[in-house]
């Protein structure tokens, strides 16, 4: 997925997320956290600042919430502390990308071992 596709997906999700918060009959609804399709699940974690993180998995994958929180921790450690990063811009941070790849590999191993 290239940068433009990522931005389109984020824009679409942001709109659906905002609408779901407003239309939800549940008080204090935080919006859509999981979109289940026939061939994939799209998980979303929204930070307190409104930044959203996505993970696409095979249907029924367990433990994704932990991975999303790990990604958020990596984001706060490597991206937000980077003086060259501008909020709302695509993330271009080598340390973040390296640690993210390592976290995903570690999570894959944990999921296969279950």
C-alpha cells in the first residue's frame, strides 16, 4: 500500500469513526474498533490525542489489542520524541520502523505458538 492509499484509508476510517461515535446508542462510545470482513479484520486503536493505529489481520485473530498498544508505545518512544517529525505527516523514522518490524515478528511467533 503506497502513501496515497494509506491516506485514503485513514480519511475514510476517520469519517466512519466520527459518524459511529455520534450515532451510537451507547453513552461514551469511542467509535469503531473492529471492522470484520469475510477475508480480513481491520482493528483500530485510538490514542487519547486522537491518533489512530490500524492492524489488518486474518479473521478471528486474537491478541491484536496488545499489538496495537505496543505499536502506540513505539510511536510515543520513537516518533513523538523525534525533533524532525511533524504531527499529521507520514511517519518516516528508521528506529520506529525497525522496532515495529521486530514487534510484529515477535507477535507472529506468539500467535503461531498458541
